[in-house]
């Protein structure tokens, strides 16, 4: 059986890695000033932050259409017997359900939608492992079983630098935003039961980032082989510097640099920084 690996654009897997491992992708959409863009195709992360900086209206986001996913699955059916499609958490998007619905419309290929229960490059780690296993000829059932094992140790924490997007997106009321700004509160968020929720509210950006690093180090110090990603919202140099620092301290960890693209960046805002990882 020949198995394809597909994910959506919110995995933010660098393009060179997608090409190397033949990982297929369907884009989510971001609407800026009544113009719709396909994430990772029509609009890069850096272009997005340039466009929305200081904009009066927050961009809107939407999942891929069933028709677009169906078209992609029909294309894959020409060369593959099965496709495992890994998507951002079902608690924040209906993309996985759209894929399940599209799969029912396509003949000649078995479709296995998989809920990562997370997003960004940590979601991308499922796609990378899946692609490695598919290349070795592993069946969809074996690959999905591995995904379930990965999920047990998978974690991601991210610091929000600017409360404006959380507030304007309806995730923070006005009073909280005002007080948070006065006190320089930088919330640390994480995923619980498929949803993004606050982990801690910390004074100052430096302390919040140190807290995220500390949470990562609790697992890294166990010296078990790991994969990890430093993820940034238009703060590439800072993220690179942090990753190089962690690489030197933890040589047993395989690090990747990634980013919060337009869809997730719409909700977190510019300046967000996070780390995601799992035990290999």
C-alpha cells in the first residue's frame, strides 16, 4: 500500500522540508480588508504581519472548502492507495471535519483524517514522522498508532507579546486587556483538550519567555531523544538566537525553526514566541 501524508497550512512546515519528505498541504484562508488569501500560497508570514500592523480591523480566518480538499484528494488518488491527513486541533477549527466530508466524495483512495489536537510546527511533527514511516512502507494503521504514542509526550507553550489580538478576537475582555497592558502582563498559553487556554499570566516579556524555556527544559533535562521547534511571530532573529542557545545545551534534541503564520498569527499577534516538543 502506498500512503500519502497530507497536512494543512497551519503546520507551518518550512517549504524545503515539505518538498524533501513529499508532504502535501491544503491551505486555510485569511481575509484582510475583504480580500481572501490562501495561507502559505498567496501570503507569507512576513507579508501578513506587514499588512496587518496597525490595521483597524482584525483579519478573519476560515478553513479550506470541502471542494478544495476534494480536489487535492482526487489528485492524490492517482498515485496513492491511502492518505493520512493531519490537521490543526478540532477545538479551534473544523478543517478535520471538512477533510472527513471530502474523503467521502472521493473514490479510489482511503482517507484517514487525524486530529493533532494542537497546531503549528508541533502539528507538523506528525507529518514528518508519518512521511518517514510512509517511505518505509508502513501501513496507515501503524502510522496512526505511532501518532497516538507521540501525542502522549507532545507539549507546546507560547507567550503572547501583544494582548490586542487576543482582545480584538474576543478572547479577552476590555478590562483584562487594559489592566494587562498596564501591568505588562504576557500570558503564556497552551493546548488543553483541543483548545488554547491560559497557562500562566506573567509580568514582563523576559520572564514569560524564561518560563516557556523552563517548561521545555524540564523535559529536555531527562536526556531522552526529542524533537523540538522554536516558533515565532515575525521575530526570526530572536527565535534563531534562542534555538542556538538551546542546541548547545541539549545536543540530544533535534531542533527546528518555525513561525506563526497568518491564521494563527491573527489570534496571537506579532511578537509571540513559543516552543513545542515531544519525546522521540
